[in-house]
């Protein structure tokens, strides 16, 4: 039977993975249909992720900086925060970007369909749209359906004082006592925002470290700073339950083998994200989906079915927009008959907290666990004139080098603008640069980027004394 829509390439999901794949396939001459359940393009990243969080974090950084100017003898009056205006500004940024994407889709003659897609056969989808069911016949498919926050089912989600990251970004109010469950990137970024706006923030983390997965020494400067600012940082602590009371949320938790109860005005659950792969009836196309909802792929981003690709959060960690974008190009090029492979050496990670924590490649913890022969150079920013002149000496720049080849294999930076600074080290790693390339590079003085050169000089032994 004939389908309502026939296309060469269909892309399901219009997040950073999906729109990038659709645009690339169209640029390579393919007839492309882009299906997205929401009216706006951009997915989690633009609408309820990277972009709105960074807009609010910019506000937080300015608020923090204004407060800290007191140490330089400059006093500002307490800020007046107009929440409605702040949200209008944030939403305006999202609108500009999603509007821009709609324009780019149109320019490329990418056809759009708004609705929820699922497979009915290996070359056919059905899409639930506002105008009813539509069938789509395709030659190749790129699945880019992303992920959603993990919700603990036993919690009282009907109470709007209990939030996921989307609710937290909607910033309906600034609660007096806010608990954030989960000390990962998303939880800590939202902690940064709400603390700057005036909430008393408590962060609860199950493991013994904030940002598990990043080296402890790179997290420490952040942890020391926020320990002074926040109401509490509770490590090794497990959320047991939340009970709705008229005037608060009563949170029960266990730590050190004991059960405790605490009251909060709002609670944000940020304990991770789960992939959307299980909601696609992918089995009808013969596509393997794991029990957790991930879709396994090879280095060409192909699923077990040769004409169906998958990219982004739904294929696995790290769940980051720039990973999705890179995979999207690989998948689209293969779908268009080229031969492309996912062969990035490293994918950088950044927590846009205050200070930022950024890292790439092999962590020191992994290098030790794997028994790698490596050298490291660690440069504390208290010896950086630029860091001192910005009142931010807590930073650290760390680089790891292979002992034999002396090439960069990983590292990280914690400090002001660490996310921006990391790019040089990431490039060095991708290009196979060694410790001498970095230590001999002339960095402008005084910049924070000098700390990358200094870290390399610490590794070569050129710098031994910091003062
Ligand atoms: P998504 O962006 O999740 O998009 C998937 C799209 O598919 C969605 O629009 C969804 O509606 C649609 N969809 C799903 N199923 C169907 C279906 N069956 N039919 C039709 N449409 C469907 N990453 C960074 O790199 N940097 C950051 O600073 C950053 N900050 C973040 C902050 C927060 C608060 C959150 C939650 C995430 C953040 N991330 C960040 C992660 C980033 O948002 C994701 O890695 C990225 O959006 C993944 O892109 P994707 O294309 O795989 O999927």
C-alpha cells in the first residue's frame, strides 16, 4: 500500500543530532523528512537543556561577580531580580535559535512533520500528528530521539514543588530552601543558578564525589568554593522518599547507616537521563534496543539494520550535544553513500558551574586503573598573574602525557572559563601534539591560556618552583 509521504532519508527527532543529520543529508542531495513531536526544532539542548541553562548561568556569574567585587573595594547595591523579565530574555534566546533552525531547514528544502513517530516495518513509520496518523515510506532512517530525565516512580510527581531539569529551568520562583538530588553536571549547574538568585541550596550525592567521572583534584576547587556558599553538600547520601506536606516537602534520606528527615520548599531530581529508544517500536524494523533503551551502533553509526542509523543520547554516553552533532554528520554522510567513521580521539566534557570544570581524554583515575605509563603536569592558578588579578586563584590546569611518546592523552581544567580554555588542549590531543609542543608554544601574557603552557612546563621539569 502506498504511504502518505515517501522520502529518501527520514530523521526522527530534531535535537542537535537530528537537525544536523537532516541538514547534512539534504546538503548531500538527499530528499529529507525531519519528524519531531514538538512544534519547535532544537530538541532538549535548545529548548530545555544547554542553551536555557547557559543563559541563566550567565546571569548567575554576573551576580556572583558583583558580590565578590567587595574584596576589591567596589560595592554594589543588592540586585533587584525581575524573574518575569529574566525568563522573557531567556525564552527570547531560545526563540531566536529555534527560529533560525526553522529557516535553515526551509532553505535546504527539508520537509518537516510534527508528530510522534514509530516503526511499523523496516522501511515504514507511522506518525501520530494533530491531523491524525500519517504513514512514511523511507529508504534510510536516522534515529535521533534523545533522552529524558530519569524519574523515580515512587516520588510524588503530581506536586509541582518536585522538579526535573525542565521544571527547574522554567524558574517559576526562587525557593528559600532548595534540595538538589544528584551532584552531576546538570544538578550542579542548576545549583549555581538558584544559589546566585538567592536560594539556600543543598546538594545530595549518592557517591563520595561531586561530578563522578571527573578526577577528584579537578572537582575539589569547585567543591571547596560551594561548600562555603551552599547550605550543605551531602555526599554518600541516598534519597529514600519524599512526602508532600502543606508547607514543605519532607525528604527522608540515609547516610552513615542512619535515616534522617529534612524539610525543603522545593526539590530538584537530577540523577541522570534515560534514552528514548524503547518508545519507537524499533523491533518492528528489526532494530536492536537494549533493556535500558539504548540503540547499539557501529563506528559508521549504523544499527544492526544496515539502512537504519542512530545518533546522539540514544546511542550512549557521553550524553552531550557536540557528540550528537559529530555523530550526525557521520550518519548522514553514510546515508548519502559516502564512507564516514566516528573516530574522534576525545570528546570534551564541561560543567558550566562557578568555577567551571572541564576535562577530556583519559582521566588520571582511569590512567592509573588501566596501568598506563604517563606523566602529568599540574599548574595551580595561584601562580597565574591573570587569575590573581581576576580574584580567582582557585583554578588548576592539569595535563597528562604518554610517557613514551610524550603526547597529550588527557587532562582537565577547573577555573574561570575552563570550558573555553580546554579547546587548546583538546586540539593538541587530537593532533597528536606532545608536551614540548605545548611548553614551547608562545601563549599571550597574561592570559589564563598560559596555564596550559605552564602545566606542560611542570611536566617537563622546566618549572619546578612556582615562586
Ligand atoms: P535530544 O536533544 O534529546 O532531541 C531528541 C528529540 O527527539 C526531542 O526533541 C524529542 O521531542 C524528539 N523525539 C523523541 N522521540 C520521538 C519520536 N518517537 N517521534 C518524534 N520525535 C521524537 N549538552 C552539552 O553538550 N552541553 C551542555 O551544556 C548541556 N547542558 C544540558 C543541560 C540540561 C539541563 C540538560 C537536560 C541537558 C544538557 N546537555 C548538554 C545535554 C544535551 O541537551 C543532549 O546531549 C542533546 O540534546 C542530545 O541531542 P540529541 O539530538 O541526541 O537528542
